[in-house]
C-alpha cells in the first residue's frame, strides 16, 4: 500500500482476509502468519489512513481474541500483547482518548517482558510505550517519568542500529 496506495486496495485486502480469517491454534501456528492477525493488521492500517472507528474497534476485538489463544509463557502471547497495545495506542493517538492509556501501558510492559530482545517488534513497542507514558503523564514534571521515557527511546533506537 505504500507505493501508489488506493483505498480500494486495502478494502480488497480486508475483504479477502475476512474470508480466510480463523483464530490461531496455539500448538500449530505462528502468530505472524495467521490470517486473523493479518486481518487485524489490515484493519489497523486502514484506520491509520481513514480513521474509521469501526476498523480500529474490530482490530482491537480481533487482537483480544488472538491473545486468548496463547498461553502466557508463549512468545506469541507477548507478540499478541504488543499487537493489541499497538492498536489501542493508534486509537489513543488518533482520537485523543486517554481512558485506555493504563491498559495500553500495561500491555506493552507485559509484552516486552515476554518477547526476546531480538524480536523485530521490540523497537516499535519500546518507542510506543515511551509515547504512551508521555501521553499519560503529559504536563507532569517528574524526573523519573522523563528518565524512563528517555531510556525507552534510547533502547528502541539502539535496537534499530545495524
């Protein structure tokens, strides 16, 4: 969608993914290759472009359903936590809502505690956690919050370096 993006392209992708959407079998499937994860990702992406609350609300519901498919110790559970946090974060940033910010921060922290440092989603999750903390404590002058946000951004940037 990045090059020559058309609304009809993402609409068609969502339509096709809806047809093949099934929840993952925690014993057999990787979260990244699951059609339901792909559908939730496509809905989140469409929300980023067109800001339809129905898209992000459906994506959040799907991510919650996916999360329930994995045991807490599985790395896919950590990825599912971060995917859910990312969707909630997108909604918070676009709609200027803060009522879900505590849940978002907790989901990021829990997900980051499970996924390995080499996980490709880690840098974005760290940066989004920092952004969520900043949004939550906007206007609060607290050195500990500033230090944590700075540390998270630095760790995120360090992981992105070759």
